[in-house]
């Protein structure tokens, strides 16, 4: 990943974009017949999880 990692607890959407882009750079979606849909699905799952992490962090 890049040296400027985004804080998940502050910016969950940006962090999800960063991880999804790094996955794409690593070729994680190359074996999918519909890479666009695979990328969007991965981003949506990451975003959902990172928003949960942010919520859990705010509740502490």
C-alpha cells in the first residue's frame, strides 16, 4: 500500500477506496469475468466494514 494510509476511523470511505485500488493494482480482480462489478462489490463491502469500525471507535 502507499505510504500515506488513510485512517479508517476518521475517513472510512477514503480508506475503502484506498484498499480497493490497492487490490486492483495487485491484480485481485483479474480472474473475474466482470471486473467492474467485482471492484464495486469489494469496495461496498470494505466501506460497510470500515463504517462499522468507525462507529465502534466512536462508541468507546
